[in-house]
C-alpha cells in the first residue's frame, strides 16, 4: 500500500487522503505493509504520542485502534 498524493499541498494527511495497493490485493489479507512519506509518518507519530499522554496511558494499558479506509 502507498499513500496517494491528491494535490501539491505537501506530504501531510490532507494532501494524501487515499491509499492504493502496489500489487495484487484481494481484501482477504490478514495484514498488509504500507509505505508513507517520512513527514506524514512523523506527524501521525506525534498525534499518537499526544493521544497516549492525554489519555494518561501507561506501558501496560490496553486500548483499541481502528484504521478505516
């Protein structure tokens, strides 16, 4: 999977709103590997870190993450 650039606003989530498979994809896969620009990865990692802090999660605290597309 790779993030698809929609316009020239840069490598942020708004500029890459969709993903596309790089090879055959049936939808029955248990997992896929994705490639995203480093700056987008950094932005999302920062948002995740902010979530962990605001929710006061400790190392062993469980939570669910749902990714939809």
